[in-house]
């Protein structure tokens, strides 16, 4: 499937929050316990300042089908070579290799920025994401046991890392 990566802007707010809120409502893939107002989008814009952040747009229908972004792993300069990545794809577009396109784009831009390590923070219940990252060169570096609680059950947060050198 052909997609276009448009720099995240205010015009994408409603569509991106719809995608994110779907995962909030239906899974532990998105960590918030309840849906977020559209205004939360401004927090995404703030978190990704100086880093690549994109609305993923279907090239035929021009519909926003997800988003991907990179942000600082930690604000201290000791961690300038490390970034955290996230992507959420609309449920109707999962399995169409869009995640691979997102990862490739973010990796390329990370290298250009001098980033040498990318981190993914994943719910232990999200087996699809864990498998995806493992398949694409990430390794599990640890997990925080039972620190999340959503839908009246606990889940782990798994950290996966890929070195870009």
C-alpha cells in the first residue's frame, strides 16, 4: 500500500487522535486508561519538537491512516544519541506493511540526526508489536513487571532497542 508521510500539523489533530483513542479504548497498546481530548494532540507536537513526526496518509484516498513519531528518550544531553519511537496504524490498515515503512523512515532520519539507538516501549500484551520489532532487528533489553493496570488487569512494559550503527 502506498502512503504519504506528511509532517504532523494541526490539520491532522482530529484524525490522529481518533486513531490513538481507538487503541486507548481497545487495548493496552496505548497506555492511557481513558480516551484523551483532541487537545492532547498539542502534547504530541511538544514531545516531538526537533524530531520527525508524521501523519501517515493513504495516497489514494488522502485519509489519515495512522501516525509515527520520534522523541527524546531522555532530556539530558548524555542521551542525545538515543530516541524513542512510536507508531499507531488505523485498525483497518494493520498488516499492510505500513509499520515497516514507518520504521524505515524513522531509522533513516534518526541516522541523519546522529541518533545511534532507538527504543520502543511496548505493552507485554501487544504480541504483534513485540514480534514486529523482533523481526526488524530490535532486541528485548528488559521489562518492568506489572507496572501497568488497565481493564482491571496488570501488564508489563517491555523495552526493545535497536542499534543503528
